[in-house]
C-alpha cells in the first residue's frame, strides 16, 4: 500500500528492521516507542499516524471492492495470508531511549506480552484470492496516488531528510554532545558507545524477528545509564536543537520544492478522504 515516508529514517531515527506497508507474505509494520522533545519543522511534510490509519482503511476498502470484481465477493477487510507471514517490527525512536522507568524494566525493548505489531483480524485468504490480491494492491496504489508526481514531489522530503541528517551528524555541537554522553556512559562502567544510536542498536541485545530484545540485566542497566546520561548532559535537547536548525535552513533554501512536496501530501490525504467518504 502507498504510505508516504513512514518512520522516515534520519540521523536521530533508529530503524531496527525496514518498515514498509508490505502486501506480500512478509509483512512489516512500524511502531514508535519514544515521542522525543517536541515537533520539528520538517514534520509537516511527512505522514502522521492518523494518515497511516486512514490510508490503511481506504486501501482495505478499495482492495475489497477490486477483489469483488475479480470474483471474490466476501474478501475480508483485514485478511490473513494463506500461510502465516514473517512479521518484522521496526521500532523507531527519535533519540533512542528516553523513558527511565521503561529503560529500567524493558531495556531497549518492550513488554513481550504487549506486542506493538497488530495482527490481521480477518479470515485467511484462499489461494485464489491470494493470487489476485497483488493486482488489486497495485490498482489501489494508483488510485490513492492519483494526481501526484511520485518521482519528483512525493519522495522529495524524504530525500532531503537524508541530506539534512548528514549535516546533523556532522554538526560540531552534536559531536561534542555525543562525546560528553559517551564519556558519561564509560564513567558509569558501560561500553563507551560513540552515540546513543550505537547503544540502542548494539547486537548484544539480540533482537528477534519482531524487533524486540532479550531485556537482559546488562541491557536494562545500559539503557537506564543511557537515559540518565542524556538527562544529566541535556544530550537530547542539543540533538533536537541541531535537527530543528538544519531542517529550517534546508526548507528555506528549497522552499518551492518543499511546497510541492506538501501539495503532494495534501493531494494524497484528499484522495484518501474521497475514498472514505464514498466507501466508509
């Protein structure tokens, strides 16, 4: 399904596993575990969680309509595949671990009894339905993206985010803040990671296919120290400030292209709204 820039990876975003709205037997879903210190200038050019939910609903309605035309009148809105898919959760955070209580309890993971990945609630597709579904998905993507220049406008903000993130990473203020945070971690007896992202993504936490960690004692202690050092040295605040300034400068420099990207996003939202108004 066509979802714009969902959890777009950036300098301060950790993508444990790739997160896209997959339409095949390997279904990935995105979840967020940290809200961060506040909004950023580039946020208005990206999809929101509400956009995602509305797009999923509109896509499901259109796919069901398409499948009915192909001889599958009772196709479910939220179908399971003929065989259970591999589900990979992408856990995205803007600044790594931020919640001290959560870090102490779950480390860099989460409560395994509360999986952030939603599972399909409908019946399984038949093999015949499964064979026809990809064509319907493609048709639906075309409808939701109608009136949008995908290669020029739709992906522009995401492309610029990559470039801005490079500038953020190279900013001397952020490098200095990470050095102070790293030294703080070492002083507490933990690995001297170069930055919080390296701590979050350490292979030692042994993330599974669902993106969750083992939540071992060393992991939980490391995550707690991570948060404490961020708070003590205002790492997140510096990080956020640098990101905001770099984004503002880039938007100012490329104002026309960002404006076109925003129009594309609004067109997408209008397409979704039209589907929901018509089909519910």
